[in-house]
C-alpha cells in the first residue's frame, strides 16, 4: 500500500504514534520517528525493524527548532525525501481552570502541540514531492472549547487553523494536508485526562489507523483541507 514511501511520525514512542509507525512499516513504508528521549523510542524502532522495515530514530524535542532541523535533516539524508508527515507529538497539560493554569505549563503545551507542528512542517515541506501527505492530529476539543482543557484545547484549535492554511498554500504543489481527530483511545494520555474512565471501554490505537493509511496512500490523492473522525472512517 505504501511501498517505498518515507513516513515521518513525531511522538512515536507510545500510543497513537507508536501504532501509526508500526502500521506504516507493515504497509511497506520507510520510517523516521522521534521522541524526546532515545531510550523511549528505541523499543519502537526494534519492533519496526522486526517487521522488516527501514527505520531512523532521532531523539528530538519538536518545540526546539534546532532539534527539528536535525531530525528532518537526518531523515532526508537517509531517505532522500519525505512523502508522509504525521504531526502527532503532543502534551496534555494540567486539567485545571484557566485562572489556575500555570504559565510555564501553558507555554510548554502550546510549544509542543502547535509550534512543534509548525516547525516540523516548515522543515519538512521543502523535501516533500508532489503527491505527499501531511496529517495533523487534532481532537474533539479542537472544535468545541470545554472547561479545564486549557492549553491543550487551544493548541488543537490552532492546529485546525494551521491545517487549513497549509492545505491552501500547498494545493498547487500537489501536497495535501488534512486533520484527523482520533477520538478516545486506550492510551496513557486518555487515562490521565479521564482517570475515572474504564480504559477497556476504549479501542486500542492499533485499531484506529485506517484513516491515516488512507490519507497517506494514492487513494486520497485529491483530498485536502478536510477533517476526519478516525473512528467513523469507513462506516
């Protein structure tokens, strides 16, 4: 399905990022993946290698332009181009009212979730040929503000806007840009956001990759500037 394609996935050490990296590997893609710490991304790289795919791992903080430049630069040096970019890296931040929200945490969440996607996209786009795909991971709270979602919600609102801007700017270059709301999944972030919820009531991220594979393949070549709900895809 994605034989020979080069996919760059941020925040791939766990949860949806890990599931996507493995799904892309199984679909025939070559992978460039990152996490902030080498020890957290290494086990995922080993899983990808066992699946028979080529993989590059880089310890990089997407909120730091020098880290992003190094990550993208190493990916291009290794594989020559980037065909698929998934801006997945994200932080939840504290679930408190705005008046109680620590300024340092606010900046940290915005920097990773929104500025990180800007920095990675800016660095990757010059190396993306026509037919490439950018997928931004958004949220149910990126179209509806809810109490105690603070910087996470605001950052995802911004990512919705970035998706629309990039889709318009890159259409003539043949690069499509879409947003995906994965919905609730059985992840550590979900458990932190909803500690009272039974995790088994949610699907594992491995069962939630279909729309990402679709948007990364030739099947979606003409689809851009759209927003998808992953768990409703294909129904």
